[in-house]
């Protein structure tokens, strides 16, 4: 784990990201002698849950209910669905 100030981080952004990506180092950022953030290497692949995990925050609350209701009506999405292979 490497500790650095926000100023050091911002001045050496490319180098810091190289360290995170290639050396898999964890960076802890400090501002005014207080720990404010931790930057960690990401995983090389994501599961569907990880990739779509924050999607719910971008949709209005009633969107999920509407989608659920529409998906349970037989044939309601038939006109919108198409075969991607054209068979």
C-alpha cells in the first residue's frame, strides 16, 4: 500500500495509474493529514451483477415495476423482440 497526498496523486496521475494497473498497488490518498480515499486495482473481468450493479440508481423507481408488469403479460413484448440472427 502506497500513501500519497492528493496533490502528488494529481501531479503524477499517469504514473500512479500505471502502478495500479501493472504493479497492482493500492494507493491511499490523504488531504490535510486525513485519509480520504483508497484506489485499488480493478478485477480483470466483471460478472453481470458487478457490471450492472449500479443500474438501479440510474432508473426512476417506477421503471422496475413497469418492466416487471410488462414482462408477465403474455405477448406484450412480442412486437419489440426480434431474432438477432434473422432466422
